[in-house]
């Protein structure tokens, strides 16, 4: 059977995958915190017809003669470039300017997101649109994070309040501290949002709901707060929009379409050659 037939089939498959990835990017062009992906192709193992030979005193060396057997998908790479800011004016809408991820508790597992469209539920706990609880740190008397991760809860400071004092409003600062204004006129830091970082963010696994999970190649999660190390700062009242570049995606659509079309032409031509071969007997 002709090698070109199978090479054409492999071309159909990878270009269809490129169409799938591009279509998903375009579908999520307005998804908060979405990070676009790109496809990376590589050739497959080539068939060796003649190996290379070294030269000698009588004759020079020869190069190998190899025939490629098609193409394969090498990787899908996630672009973690910064998305543009959309100002909302809601204090619980937050975005990261720079590297890092917000930490969400999904049952017993912590997952990570760039989508900061949060809100407080009926119990005063900061949650994502799907109900996952935003994680942070309790603060000591000096406003320094202490202990492990806890739910960002407006009631964390209740025990230390004077009798009759209640929370009247709140805000989130650039370092992620949730600062409450109380009925006695005093501002108190309730807690501080946690920010995670990874050695290799491209190794994170997408798990839906615009969230990621650590993988074997992402490196261990490095937890901290905004503005420390490589972590970005937090901007309240704004959301990070998708970083999908529609002009680039439409160009990729054309490339994938033409690649698919060309691969299908290879299959058609190979079929015609096989037909001619069968007709030799006639």
C-alpha cells in the first residue's frame, strides 16, 4: 500500500485536531480567565531505505535515504499571557496582574484559576460561580499570614470584635487582604487571599470551570500571597478576560482548513494511483 495514503490520513487527523483546538479558543473568546491553546506538530518516524555511509580513500560518504511516514500531534501548548482587564466595580471581582493563580477548594482537592469572579455566599464565605471556596490565610495581630489555608470567611474576625460591633463594608487590597470596615469606625484585616505559583504552568491540567490541576510536570504548588516572589498583585473591581486573539485564531482556521484540504488531496491522488495499478491488468 502506498505510504502517501497513510501520510495523508495522519495529516487529516492532526489538522482536525488543530480545528478542534482553534474552535475551542474561539468559543471561549469571552470566557473570564480563559487561556488559549495552540497545537504543535511533529513528523513521525521515517522509513530508512539506505543508511548513511562514511567516505574512504576511493569514494566520498553518502547521506541516508529516508521517506517520512506522516505527521503527529506533539503537544498542545497553553498560552498563559496576561488577558485584558474588564472593570466591573464589584469588590469581589478580582484579577491578578502578573503570574499566579487563585486557590479554590473543590471538596478535598485544591484547584487553581485565573478567573476571579467571586462572591460571598449566605454564610459569608467567598466562593467561585460554581460554589468552590476561595482559599486564603488567617492573619495575626500584625497582619501577617499564619497557619495553613482556610476558607476566605468574613466571620473569621468575629471572635475578636468588641460587643455590638458589626461589619458594615469590606474591600480587597492589592496584596489580597480582605479589609473590613466595622460599625465602630475601625478598619480591620479579616484574612488574605492565597496565590499559587508553579515552576511550569504549561504543565497544568485543564479540568473545566476555567480551573487547573497540578500535574506531574507542572512542579509542586508554591503557595504564598500576592506581590511576593514571582506572584502578581491583585486588582479588585476588575476581571481578567480571555487572552484569545481572534485575528490569530481565524488565521489558524484557514491554515487548518488548507492543511486538511491538502491532506485529503493526497489521499485522492493515492487512490487514483492505486486505481491505475489495478487497471493495468485490463
